[in-house]
């Protein structure tokens, strides 16, 4: 038994660097993530009568049918002294086993009076092992990240809706970490200054937090004193984040890595971090510096990894509280291999990051999960509804999706490049041949708002001779094949608003590619403007039989949805597809985008379970940067029809009059009489045509 546990512990300590698939399949054949496991903590009750939480059988728990005494017992916890990412085996038994029984891990340990005021950090169902319902005994393996405090285990019956605490492990069974003050969870982020990156990490305490780095293994020529901060409970906007979901996340340390522009392109930086006062430092980590703007790595194109809606997963038998996105462990392990192999220059995570939603301990588990990625490549984020949205906060939508975090946890734990702040989380940054733009769909983006004005200035200032490819992300999709409409925050309503308010900027400033999440699907759209296809992709076979969907100098933005980093699928697309919707797929994975040169861009989408290439797309472009995009004659004709008839999904005539050249506008007028009789097929699935009425002039 001891040998078995030692092997399991070793496995979990190294598995994050390996590729191993978690198979989670529903009855329809799709891989599934477990949904939010939320609980009303006021429903939690205790049936334990002994104040010392004795390990012996709980008294006074009666069966209504026989009035006999029944028992629930945690019989062992092993090992009780673990490293970060250690695995603990908890065994238990009952003579009244039910499929609603579960074991909760609490850190720090609590007493019975606290069960309705704080949440467990992880939990597992007792019937994960078949012997439990059959014979009354079982075990659970808990994979635990270092939480800077001991962990104790508690036995519940009654499921998650009305749980009853029936026993706990004795205090001598508490699990301790070998060093609560271990420096952990590295992530390297952009500051906005291309010469300066920033390393962040966490610990319990620190006297002299320090980063040491250099360009050779074990040789750290640069020593940097770090700054320390802390997320205070008072900064969290509401429950559960500032109440039963609150957990202190320890100290946050940040150290500047300066002189990036003077390093060789794609230099490998070797670093350790910790406390110079006590000499406790992390193991060495290797970071691949991103190529400066206008440059390329020596042996390959600039390559970005993209995903949205990741969440937290693990390979053990238990779940974080709350957990959403269990298959994300496959995504982070698969991408971690690429990062550790030096194949990725930056990772762009487009919102819905950890899905902690006010259960702050999840951030510890999540940051531990992404450490091999975020510590080895530049990690860029935007916020989604599950980071920012909260009533009375600066968020544009007033739902409670952030669980009270209101953007605080996400933007302090994973800072964005300047000028981003917690309440204005938008930014741009350049990597190699890419100009990257992170907008917030969770904050006001309408015409004349601070974000809209910033976006206009930023896109107008792009130097295309240096960064020829412009890539934009917002969490909610500007183009989404979905049947969800009605409310202001629905897929269709947000799509229409983004098209009306933001798309004119994308077209005017030739944004090549935009990607989104929120809807948990993979979707590839055409090059499209105002719901009218400007250029459909053309499938072509290469010499290896791989289908590539080609866009040759499209005169509008190509849009992608990559919302399957790990969150449960959103199967709500409509058929027949809107004309601009080319592909809908339900697979967990990520995209790699490579700028082969200034005129050739590759998009490849990989399954994180199998590693297979499941979709490939190419965009080419003219390098005459002074030439604005020009609409094909068919698209401009459709615009006239839409404007004249007052319906349809074609282009607004104001767009043509104000953006197209005089000759194209004249052609529209000549063809308007014929086109007025043509009914344009609705493209939003609503049964009624819609189109923007705002002028695109900015």
C-alpha cells in the first residue's frame, strides 16, 4: 500500500509535464465538463455532537425506519506530510452508504460551527469507488496544491443541496505541507514596456523576495528585488467572494525582468525565485523570451497559442470547489509540452480564466495548473464575464457571474499590459510580427466610450511595416452561430451590438483576425462585414492530404470562436448555418497562429485530448499598407438592398457611402432597383433580418 501511494505521489508531481488524456464522455458521444457545483451554505448542517470532532462513530444519527445507530467514519489519511502537488489517500466507511455521500477537504481545518460560513477547497464523491455502495467502504485520492495551511477532511451525507456533516478526521490526521512558505506558481506577463516583463509568484510570507536570472543554466547574473502585494477581502465586491468563498491567497510578489530588447531574439532565460533572507528558492524554470516587434525567431515563424474558457481540472478523483472545466487539464498539459519545447512565443487566454467565481482557493489550484505554461512563455489575458461581471461594478453587464470578484482577482493575479487596470482592462502589445489587441466585452465598448476611443487610437497607430498582422480578442463573440437571444447579454444581442459599435473600426483599420470565447464551441467564420460574407474560405488539399481553408487577401476580418479550453460545451448552434458561419465543432483544444511572413498567416486548431490537427486556415494579405480594404461589388450591392428595403442582413448603405470610393457607390445606386426585390436570408437565427444603422465613420 505504501509503495502504491509513493508511486501515485511521484506520478502527480511529474505529470504536468507529460501528455495524458482524461476521457470524459457523455451519452451523446461528446466530451463533457462537469457543471458548476454551487451550494447554498445556509443549508449545511452538522450532525456531529462531540465538540472535539473525535474520530469515533458519530452519535445520535438515527435511521427513521429502524432507529438503529449508524456510522460514518474516516478511517485513514495517508500520507500526512506532502510536497506541493502531493496526493493524499483518504479511506472511509459507513453502514448507510449512499450516492449522495461525499468527503470535503478544508484548509485551514474548521470546527462544526463554521461549516455554513466557509467552503471546502476540494471534494469528492464517496462512490467514485464501486465498493462503497456495495460494501460500505472506499477511498479517494486528493491531489493538493500547497495552500499555506493544513488540510483536514470532513464526511458529509445528503449531496450538495442539503449536506449534513456526519464526521471528520481526527486532528492527528491533518495533512501538512513540508513548507507552507514555498515560493510557487510563476507566471510571466507583459508590462506594456517591450523592454520590461514581469514575473509574479506566491508565498505565505517573505522577508526579502528575490528573482535571480541569467542566460545559462544555473548562472544567474541578474538579481532583482521583488515588490509584494496582497489581495484584501475588502476589495472583493460581494458573495461568495467576500464571504463563504473567501480564502486568503497569500503574498503576491512581482519582479521586473528588464533589458529584453538587448537580448538575442527568442533568448532562453533561466530563473529562480524565492527569498534571499532564508535562501529558499524555487527550482530553475526556463522562459522563452518573445521576439521583439518586427522580428521573427531564427528557425520558425512567430507562434501564438490561443484559447478561451479554460477553467480548472485535475487527474485525481476529486474536484475544486467549485470546479468547472475538468478537461482543461488536457489542454494545459498538451500546450505545456509545446511551451517547454520552445515552440510557443506567447499564450493569449481570452477570458473566463479559472472560473473561481468567488471561491478564491480555486485560483491557487488554477495558477499551479498553468505554471508550466505561464512560467515558460509570456501569458496574456483578457477578462470574461466570470472575472468581471457584478451588479454595481464598472462592468457593462450586471449579472453575478464573477461571484463577487468584480475583476479584482484576475487582474491582480494575472496583470495585463498597460494601460489596463482592473476597471479598464484593455490593452495592446506586440510580439514578433503581431500587433495584439485585448478588448473587454465586459466593459462599455460603445461609440464614444473610453474603451472605444482607446481602441480607435490604438488601431490607427499600428505600424504595419513592423507588425503586419493585427489580431484582436474580446471574450464575447462578434460573430457567433447561436440560438441564444433576447436578453441584452445574450449571444445574439451582444453580437449585434459589437457589429454595430466595434466592427467599423476593425474594417477601417484592417484587423486581420479576431477570436473569442464565451460560447463553448469551436467556430470558424468567413471574412465578413455586417453579417455579409466578403470572402468565403476555399478548401484546398496540400501534399500530405491536409485540408487548408484559404483566404486570399480578404477585404474584411476573419472571425474565430475558441471557447473549448475546458469548459462544458454550449451546443446551441442553428441550422442551416448563417452564410458567414463555415464550421462548428465540439472538441477540447487550442489554436496555434503563426506569422510565416508579412503576407502569410497560418491558423491550426489541435485537439488537446488526441493532439490531432482538426482544422487549418490560412490568410494572405497585400503589403500595400496605404491601401484600404475595398468591398467586392456583390457585397456593396447587398448593402444597397439592405438599406433600401429596410431589412435583410446585408451591408448598411451608409457604410458604402462613407467608406467606399465614389465609383462603387454609384454602382450601388444603379443596381438598387433590382436588388430591392431580392430577400436576403436572415443570418442571426431569429427569423427576422437585422443590420447596423450606425455610420462606420470614426
